[in-house]
C-alpha cells in the first residue's frame, strides 16, 4: 500500500491516501473521487466497499507504474 501511495503521489494531478480496511475507507468525511483496490483486500472488505462507495472503483492487480498511470488516466 505504501508503494502505491508513493507512486500515485508522483503524479501532480493526483493525491492518494492508504487504508488498511473497509472501516477506514467508509469513515465519514473521507473525500475521494476514485478508489483503487489492490491486492490484500479481503473479499468481505471488498464487498462492503463496493456496496457503500458511489465513486468509480479501479481494481489494481499490480504491474509497473506505467500500468498504474494507464488505470488512473481516465480520471484526470
């Protein structure tokens, strides 16, 4: 997670925050335009988030920073 936050932070048009579990993401007052789900998210947490979040969700499975950039590009 720390690596993804750092990589996303390298793009001036994005800011990123990392969360360990669904309860952190679902806390009131968390601003977000898009949510990136990466490896390590439990199926139960993923289901909770998908049911509660109305912003676009990107399912990120890893790969180089070029892939990450391509996944984020539609949301600039």
